[in-house]
């Protein structure tokens, strides 16, 4: 179900229609507002330039986070592969122990 949520970013009101609940949309808007306000306060950029810089900074964060997530997925896959090999090795050793016990 879509929700209409009105938020304020840098003094301007925007109405979003989103599937997410209003608390989430407000959280996103507050994040963008904080980033954009920081850029406006730190530079002489106008709102349009600040919006573009904010978008670029958030895109940079996104790409870095995606890279970290991919590295974690790869690392997790390696751990799972290693765990599977260890499990197979344990099973093989248990069979060998069972065989040796029956040879006595």
C-alpha cells in the first residue's frame, strides 16, 4: 500500500508516495536534509549545486557500501565452503574411526 508522506528538506516541502511507512520516508528525508544542509553550510553552493553534491556523496556512500557488502558475501561464501569441506572431512574421519574399531 502506498503512503503519502510530506517531508521538509532544506526548508522546502516535498510529498513522497512510497510503499514504505512514513517513519522510514521521514528518516530518509532527514538524512538527505542533514547532508544537504552540511554542504550548504560548508560552501557557497546554491541549493541546486548542493542537491547535486548531496546526490553524488550519497551515491558514493552507496557504491562503497555495495562493495563492502559484496566483499562480505564473498568472505561468507569462502567460510561456508571451508565449513563444508571440514564437515566432509569429519564425516570421512568418523567412517575411518568406525572401520578401525570394527577391525579390532
